[in-house]
């Protein structure tokens, strides 16, 4: 059966500008922001206008084109001089998502090969990164769906769909493909505090494409698993260490522990650009901590007792031994180890 054709996109390049769907405003309204330079793109990444590791990498790639446009206009004869500052600012926008650095490195290699006006080559490379991601997601959707039993229930966390990627999605790509193939008959999504990516984004995206979705609070996940209504947890990833440890949205680790206890399978879906073979294990992955006010307030209004503090790590690391399968566009790695991930030929 043909994979589900999602109609959601969050990143567009047109009229020599980058346009991003402001994910902070969903689902109440769909607002597109026009970005004209790399600093604006870095701010958009840091401020969660765009989020999800693959989407961050794609945005950064297009932002390098914006940087070159600005530098060529300001100093046509010495346009390379100002590029480093823009690239550095982009690199500092979100430290955990390895796709950001992967995309910037790829754009740097493209820059190094240019001897005259770089715009055509850079735009071609950014578009290639974007299209390759969509193709990879569709392939992962097929591979991941093939692991599922007939008519199973699945639980996902955060948003790893078209909004978090170039299109179709990683975890939601598997869910789209599994739904179309009749392997999935029930989709559950964690709300995903404090940004509510599950409630605001995953539910919006799946319902937009006609896939019914049931929300639950993170604290209800273990009870759901105990009920027998889910057979797989399917999530994305922001960085995968060489040994298969996985950094993903905070709460993923808890799901993996609960899944193992209840006999529920655990699947991570991510392109090979997310695998960081230079980091031996999860202890070397930087974990971003964000503003405590994201926990202490909601929609601009305080929700906690005055004087309370908050700890707000936005990622955690799930050990490889709790993961049943890592699905990439180059193949499926079951019960991941360093040796098995190395066989994918990442970086080759």
C-alpha cells in the first residue's frame, strides 16, 4: 500500500527568503515567519519557532544561504570574512541536536569548494539536505512499520513528525506508514510538558492527516502500558551516541524504563545524520537546560507558588540496553551496540 501522504510542512524557501511555520503558535493559528538573515534563523532555532533535530539542521543549511546573501551585499570582494560569525551563531543556537552541526559542516564543505559567487552552490546543497531528509523519512517509515505486529497500539512522545523534519517525519513517519498499512489501529501521544509538543503539534499534525490520536499526561504512560493497549513506544532522537544511547525530549528515558517493565517494545527512529560516532556513549551528550519560567508559568501566566524554583532539562538519555530497535534510512539496528551502529557506515 502507498505510504500515507502527509500534507504538513514547516520549512519553505521561496523568493530568496526562508519561511518557517511558527510552531509556538500552533494549534491556535498558523503563522509563517519570513527570515532574511542568519542571526534571525539562529534566534528562531533557539526560541523554538522551529524544533526537532532534522528540521533544525535544514533550517541552518538555508540560513547559510542567507548569510552568504548578506555578506555578498555588504562586501562583494571579501564576502567570506563575515561568514564565520554567522556560522558560529547558528552553531550555538541548540547544543544537543547533532543534525545542526552535521548540516553546518556539510555547508562549510560546500563553501570550501566555491571560488566565485557561492549562492547557487549553497542553495543547491541546502535543498539537497532538505529533500534527502524527506526521502530518508519515507524509507524509515517503511522499515519501522515492518517491525510492527498487525493492528497494534503505539505511544509516541514529543513531536517527531513533519513539523520536526523536512517532511513526513521520523517516529510519525513510521506511524503514518503503519496506519496506512493497517498495522496500527490506535495512536496515543504524551502531552509532553512543558512545551506540550505532543498536545499542540503531534495531535494537530496527525489529526490534520486523518489519523485519530488520543492524548495522555506523561504520568499516565505506565498505567496505559499496564492496560495492554500499546505494544510499541515510537520516538525520535536529537542525538545518538556511538554505543546506541539516545538523547531525546525529556521523559523519553522514563518511557523506556516503563516499557521494559511492561514488556512493551521501544523503537527510536532517526536519520543517520543524528548518529554521533565521535561521542562514545550518552554521558558525553550535552543536555540543554532552558529557562525555569517555562515550567513556572504557562501562556505568560504564573502557575507555580511564588518563590518556587524549577529544574528544566529539555532532554534525557535513554541507555542502549532499553532500546529494541533504532530505525535509520540505512537499515534497522536491533538491540544497538557500537559495533552494530558502525556497520551502518555513518559518515562514509
